[in-house]
C-alpha cells in the first residue's frame, strides 16, 4: 500500500465499524483510505470522460 494522505476521520470510521461489534485492526483505516483514494480517482476520470469538471454523485459507481 502507498503512503497517501489520510482522508478519513479515524475516530468516526472506527466508531462506524464498532457499531457492527467488530474490532478494528491497525491497518484497517489504511485499507479504507486506499479505497477512498481510488474511488475519488475513478470519479474524477469518469467526470472528465463525460466532458465535465464537476464530479457528481453518479460518478461514484460501485
């Protein structure tokens, strides 16, 4: 995994996971952060391919 800027609020993400009665491993937030970076990159690419500079909610596809 790369060392990218953390885009998550760690305490909020951990709290969201704890609601599901699970423990949070030391690398869990790094993995989630990587997913978030990829989602942002893909959404920006999709908006650009559609001739837009504005990323919209539908650019984030699963």
